[in-house]
């Protein structure tokens, strides 16, 4: 049986395959009730992590993470 030839890939293609692109990723803050791992990543309370909506869904329901706080609107005291 003959061996199949392997197509050679460029370093750019290899890097693209090794690091998945997270489109639509959002930043979340790890809560005090979170375990040592959230979405497969080692974390501690107060850390910020970036997750896609699919990755964050179960962790949000379990209250292990919360969306990063949005800056309060500027006051109109003039």
C-alpha cells in the first residue's frame, strides 16, 4: 500500500489552525462562587476572561461569571 502524500502548510496556516478565532467574544468577571476552572480555564475570583456566548452560557447560569461592568453614564450636573 502506498503512503498518502501530505500537503505542506505555511506557518501562517498552521498558526491560524492552532489558535481558533473567537468572533463575538465578550469579557466576563469571575465571581466568588466560581470553581478553580471556568470554561476550561484556570481562574480565581476577580479575574477577567474572554468567552464567546456559547462558552459563557452555562457559566452565566451557574453564576460563576458576570458580564464586565459597563462604565456608568456621565452625569448631567451642569
